[in-house]
């Protein structure tokens, strides 16, 4: 019965990808000392959404659910309003020098998402209201690299576009970075809700990227996100608004017909993109990977997933802190890389491929 409820929730969200409205809201008391915290609290109170106080956004208790799957489903519908106390930014290679922490968690149900590892036990969505403090810290990092461009990734632990209608934090970050001579902002999204960002004073300092994939991957593994067509339309709006544009093709996934699938993806991009998008266009290529922790959580949360995660068919790649992940063996990885890079060169000869990993 629980699985049926989850599948119904995913199916509904996949077909609509409407604006996220939480079912439950938790609030740190200190968040009410900030204007955004007060604004969100009063708004959700007026809407009649259940509100509870919590001592810390890292220790939220009371999300309903009788089973782990049901608790997970409800956690993805839970918003936590908090204060970001740790202002030491994580590094974000190869995308950027630093990750700027505007939010943590995502309402989408992408089966493969690496957040299943990074925030596995805390899948609820956290938004941070002390943005002035976060931006002040970003400025310090910029000043530590005089005369050099310092890039900040805003989507390491969330999809900031999916909650922008609630917080406005992404627009604040865009306009803050637009004022920094050597600061640059980057983020990626699977959502099309971009209208509130089109007139932001970005000064060309923010690269707006969309995560795209073959139809097979979007259909089977990305419930709760905007469709390919919606993302393309949004990318056109963003390009016309003067933002530098990029596409992250991730995860590159080895499925029957992957060659034709990824060629079709790139040909549709080429056909539908507005001319304004082509002047400063980037691609980032990321093969599918998983950890043992993520695999176990994914199979618990999406028991009928078609996602293939056989360790014996993968290569173990060591990462930082002595931890690693399973990626494709070199032969498959190089085949994916060669095909994608070749098709991008054919269809978008002026574009820059930033990396394959």
C-alpha cells in the first residue's frame, strides 16, 4: 500500500511539475530573528500549513509516517526554515571553487540523485534565512583570491529554482554576485520556473544551467521534475535575458539504445534552442555513479526502480576522505565520453565542454 502511495505521488508530480508547496513546515526559533524567517512563518501560518518548532534544522523529528518509505515521501514534502550556522563553504570541483549554501534538499524524486548519499538520513528541504551572512562570507572568499575569478556553485545540495518562489534567495544571490567584479555564480536546475529571475541584475556573472538527459532517463528516473520541453523553453527565456547558458548532461547512463538516445537529445537541443543561447554555451558531462550507501537507500525508497547498480559491472573510483563510488569501467566511460563529445562538436561547434567525469 505504501509503495502504491509513493508511486501515485511520483506520477502526479511528474506530469505536472507544479510549484512546490510543503505539506509540513518546521522552524528554528532563531530563524524568526531574520526578516525572511518571519515572512515565511507568517505566510505558511496564514495558509494553514502545519507548523512546528525545531531546535535545529539538522535534527528534525516528528515527520509523520509509519514506514521508512512513507516517512521518506513525507520528508520530501517537508520544509525546514533555518539559520546556516556553518559558514565554511565546501569546495565544489570541478564546477566551481566553492559551494554557496542557500538550501539543502530537493522535492524531486530522481532515483539516482547523489543526495541519497550526502543527506541520506535528512531528505527534507532546508532553506536558510541568514543570506546576508552567507553573502558576506562569499565576499571574504573572493577577497582571498585578489585578481582571480572565484566561482560559487549554488546547486550542490539542492535545486534552488524549485524553491525560489518561496524564498527569493536565488535572485538575491544573483544580484549580489552581479555586483562582484571577481565573483561568479553557477547553478543547475531540472525545473522551468524561471520567470522571477529573468529581470534580475545579473551583469553576466551568473551561468544558468539546465540538467538534461535522454528520454529514457527522464521517463524512468526523474519523477517530479519539469519535462524536456519545459526545460528547453525555460533555457530560451534565460538566454534571451542575457544569462550565460549551460547544460549538464547527467547522469550519462548506459541503457539499450543509449547512442541513439543521446544523439536525439542533442539534436533536439540544437533544433529548439534560440540563437541567443549559442554565443556562450557550455556543457558538463557526468557519468552515472553510486555509492553502496546510496544504492541501499535507493532500493528502499524506490523498490521498483529500473536503475541498474551492479557493483561487479562497475569500476570503483576512490574519492576524498578515503571514500569512493562506483562508475562505469574505462571502456564504457570512454565510449560515453567520445560519443557525447563528438555529437556536441558536430552540433555545437562553438560550445565549450568544461569536463567529463
